[in-house]
C-alpha cells in the first residue's frame, strides 16, 4: 500500500500578488534539508525546514503586514490535516493554507470568492484588475479594511468574516 504523504502549501506573493501552490513531502526535509520557494517574480516567498526537535518551521513573507512570520508546525499540522490555516500575527488575515491538495484548493477558492466580494463592496473592482494593485494599492486596500473594521456605523460585521478563518472542509 502506498501512502501519499504530500502536502500543498498555498501562499500569495506580497510583491506581485500571484498565488503559489507548492507540493512538499517529508522526504524533502531530511538531514537538515529545507524547501525554499521563490515566486515566479523572483522574490522569496517561504522557507520550510525541519527542526532538530522534529517539528517544522515555516518562514513566510506576509501579504498583510509586509513582515516575515515564522510558524512552528507539528507533524500533524503539516501532513495529517485536511487544511491548516496560518494567519498574519498582526492583522489576523489568512496568509497561508496547507494540507491535502484537494482541500487546500477548495479553501483557497472560497477565500478568493470572499476577497472578490470584499473588493466589490469597497468599490475597488477596477483598481484590483490593474497590474500594480498588489504592489502599490494593496497597502491602501488593507488600510481601507482597517478603517472599515473600526467604524461602528459602516461594515464592521462585513469585515469580520474576512478576518476570521473560513470553515474547514470535512
């Protein structure tokens, strides 16, 4: 019997906005090896390494706050869950999805639909189609979310959903 130990890591590049889907397996991380993933635009997106303790560390460039975050993951987080969602430590926005390929893609599609609705609600449809949206305008987009999120009269409940984790697929 062959057991599929692959996981998929999905993350959006903070520099160009492309979503990168990367297959990884535990055998790539033996003997101190690490998986370093660059986006198609050439920028470093994330590094996954196995620690001496047996846990894993994922260092990822964050689309939400422009920092790099380091997450400690257990074996089950990476190889056994259908979907594990990592959020920005500062904004709470989902920045990385990992788990089985099918479930990660389903979660990512749901997330993209929510993001499209949010862009439409904020009136940024035309801006979002421009090539520089993710580089120059995304910080303005995040500022809009922050302003709306703290405005009692407009949209607080609308923004709450995008900052919460989506429901997991079963």
